[in-house]
């Protein structure tokens, strides 16, 4: 095999690797610009692939953005999953610390995820709203499994509303933190968010 052909073979990405590469590029572009301003041609050019190949993975721009949002949602759900048998109060600080580490390391993806709510496309917004609902459900389930709070919290409208409000608060704090507003350290942001959740629940 000629050397240049062997080099091309070594650089060829698997289907999963290529998809991840495209989603990473999309997360960066969608975090920097509104949905309507991002062009599929930009994604293909930055990734070094043809537009046709990108459409092979994602038939439409809407499908592509939805996949970016779902990827970030899945990451956040994995990181914030409750540990069975451990009280919520004990998990909260460690969980937020992990979450904030993710926010710092994957700032583009975090911003892109939350830009979905401002997208004019209603189908895109629904993807985002489903992802937030999954986060809310996960938090309520963790509270319900904790004897301090009990199973009644899952159906209590005031608790559901409080958790939803806390998610919005935490998102706003993290976005401002990424902008450098107030120059707070990670521990300060973590403690602020922890106190906010415990405060609304009490």
C-alpha cells in the first residue's frame, strides 16, 4: 500500500467517531451563534467533510441541532444521577461540583444546549423542553427516595415548581459564571446553588 494511502486509512474515523466529531463542531457553533445563523456548510467545512456526508448522518439542520441538544442532555443526566441510599444533602455538594466541572470543560456544549430554548423552531424547543423535563424528573425521583423528603414530593406541585425554578436559577448562574461575571470561584458557585435548592425545599 502506498504511504499516502496508508495515511488516509489511519485517519479514517469510525461512524461513531465521525458523529461525535460533527456534534462537537455543532456544539461550538450553536453556542456562539443563534440557531438561524449557523449554516450546515460551516459545520462540514470545519469538520473537513462534504455537506453530503453530514446530511448522511443528520438529514436536516433541525435533526443535527436536536442531536447536539440530546447529547448534552444525556451527559448532564449521567453526571447528576443519584446514588441509591445516599441522602440528597450528602450528594448535593459532590454532584454540583461534578456538574460545574462539566460546565467548565464543555462550555460550548452547555451554551448550545441552553440556546435551544431561544430557537424560533418549535420542534427544536420541544427537544430542549423534553431534556429539561428529564432533569426535573431525575431530581424529583432522588428526593422521593430520600427519607427526609419522601415519595410525596414527586406529586407535590409546589416541590415540582421549586425544582423547575431551581434548574432555571442554576442555568442562569452557570451561564453568567462562564462569562466571568462576578469572578466567583467554582466552590462559591457550587455553594450558592446548593443553598438555593435546600432553601426552596425547606
